[in-house]
C-alpha cells in the first residue's frame, strides 16, 4: 500500500468483516499514513457489545479525522448510531468510491 500511495495512486482499505476490534484498529492505525479511504463493516450474524462498538468508532474517527470513512449500515445499526450524527469525514450511503 505504501509503494502505491507514494507513487500517487489512491489507496483504500476494506476493514471487514471485523472479527476482533483491537486487531482491526491496529490495521487502521498502521495503514493510515498510506490509506486515502476506509470502508468498515461487521461480520454478518455476529453480535458485538454496543459500548465496544461506540468506543471503536470514536477511536477510529479521532485517529483518522482527515481520512474519509464509510461505515457500513450493519456497524451503525448494531452500535445504535445514526449516520447523520457522524462527523464530516464519514461518508453517506450515496458515496461513490
């Protein structure tokens, strides 16, 4: 990813399905300098702790405040968060990669 990013290519990462929140956060943290966009979603059918999802979401948003993020509906629904309440770097449903 670094080589492509440094060569001028737009890069993005799909962090899904999230199986482990800590590992997923580490992947985001390590790739941030070379990633232009993130798409983040949960594993279908798996239930997650709502407080942990909230913490993960706000940790990611705080860390990547200038990088566009698309949160999949499955994540927002389980976290109980409305897309309209997210900061400006979080994309809407009609965002076109």
